[in-house]
């Protein structure tokens, strides 16, 4: 076995372990059985469902699909099929109890590690017409990222949960802020490479790489902050119909929304609920827990618009000095603490200007981490898209009203925080850690 394979397998084992420790820390280690079995919101699964689901997904792809083994628990496979059971209905299923879920997950992981040495994950000499589950460790990367994404989903459930606070966070680092000198930058007209052909951790919806030719446009160098969003609210943003799309106005009227989710007006200003604790809204943090409709209305009020997905990616990746697309805004090295607020170290966005090292070549800051950024683009595949390894990951959501979000949030694991990664959700969703920045055409004043 080559040293390259050894290193790849060492990293896979480490990431599998890191992901599982985080899953357990958000479930078994902080909540009792009743809270794990409860449904804290119809928008979310019971946390014990997520816990056993990540183990069942790991068994499906690493033991059964890759290694050809028989199902360990054929009686539960249907319970943890995300497409057969809606989130609102999962609480009524005969789910594994928390300790049963722990034992099941541990059994799956033991067998996965036992067979890891037997699997050939070498990089193929040439690109195959048929994707290979083992090549580049692709299916392992799929499973690792799946569990990491569920840890972010679990955090959304914790945010919706009522009760005694249970989550602890690292203290915010004491660093100076370096906000961008200009509020927006001009992105020059011309082609750039969008998506990827060669990133081992990439999902099917990030492939294949395509050349996209865009006209010049301007994009904000930072995310919209809480203070800026409050000005929109104070100037009647939620009461002025012309800022809203017809669908957005209908949503606002139906829900009665008048502020971001979890905000409340106090005598001394606006407060927010964050994982069970009530605190004043920090003015310099990026606004989060806003839906696509709110983001679009704010942008219209500001005389701008939301960027398209392609505009966001070009601002994040394109280096005008070389003409190439970087893997990350700062280059091709993996994210470090100085680049971005990722990995659930701090359970909130960092203030605007906190990570100047992570700026793109054009000077756009905080494109990775902090909050998922809404774009105006409806989720679909790139030209030449091929579903792999199953259509239910991406393809079933194409062209069905889902809007693309980019960049990751403070809750996103660094391995999924590449500039090509695509998230998507319905335009009414606010429990996710979402915010936005604005853009405008180059020839508008």
C-alpha cells in the first residue's frame, strides 16, 4: 500500500472519529432520554433519529454498498430512510432508544474500521466513465460529510429546543477587527471556472466544472449586519409591500414575521434567544436566521439584489491576477482559525471584519463560515450533471423551488467549507444559520 493511501486512510479514520464525537456531544452527552426522543419542532427530527440515522447511513454505504456485507439490522432500515419518513412523522416511529442507538453506531463503526485496511482508495490513473465508490476515498468522504451536516442539523434542533441551556462554547477570541475599506467591489466581466472535477470531497452537484461568462457586477465586501438589518426594520421594511416579492409578502402576512427568528423587542433594544439563553443582539455580527424572502426584501430596500450563485462563486474563487479559480477565497490551503469562523468553536457568527486573512483576491470578506448566504438561484444541476452515488442526495431537489445557499456557517465543518459546496433550502426556512450579502449590476448607481 502506498504512503498516499496510508495518509488518506489515516485522515478518514480521524474524520470519522471526530464526526462521531461531535454527534454524541450534541445528543447522548447533554440530554436525557426523554429530550432525545422528543420532537422539539415539526421542522426537525427527534435528535435520537439523527443519531441512529448517521450510523445507518454509514452502514449502508461503507458496509453494504462498498464491502458487500449483509445488513446488521434489517428491521430498522426503513425507519432511518430520510425519503420515506418526513421529519414531522419520525417521532411516531419505533425508533431505537438512545442507548440502543449508541450500541448500534459503535458496532457499525467497529466493522467499518476493520475493513478500512482492505479497501483500495488509490487515485485512478485516468478518469473513468463510471464513478468508483472507493476511488479517492469518495464514499468515505460522503459518509463523513453526511454526519458533519447532521451535526449542523442537530444544532438547528437545539436552537428550536426550549428548556435549560446545555451547550457550551469556546470564548470568543480577542482579536482586532479589520473591516474592508470599501463597502463593495467591482467584479470584472469575463469567464471563470465554476464547480470542480478534481476535488476528492466534492458532491455530485458540485460537478462537473463548467466555464461561466458573467457581465461585470458589484458585490458587497461584507455580510449584512444586525445593525444594518435593524435599520431596515425601523424604516418599515416589514410593512412596505414594494420591497417584497409576491411570494415573500404572502409569507410575511401569513406568518406575521416582523424580525429575524428568535428576536424580541425589549425596553433597551432587541434581544435574541441563542441556545436557550436570552441576550442582546450584537450590532456588528452578521444577521442570521432570516429566510430568503427577508433577504430579498432587504436587498430591494437597499437598492440592490441578492447575488446569483455564479456571482457568489466568482467573487469567492476568481483570481484576476492569474485567471484561475481557487479552492478557497484565500487560496488552496485548508481552512484554519484565522481564515474563517467554522467548526462550531463559537456558537454564533463572528463580527464583521474578524477574519481578514480569509478575504478573496478581490477583497470580499467572510465568504466562508459565519452564515450560509442566500443567493437568488434556484437549485439545479450543472450542464453535464450525473447523479452519484444516488439521485436522492441532489437530483430529487432540482428545480423544485429550493434556493441555493453558499459559503457555510459557523456550524459547518471545515471539510465541507470549500467554495464549490452547494447547500439548498426552501425560501421560507429560518431555523438554519442563514444570512446574506447584496450585489448589484455594475451600471447601476
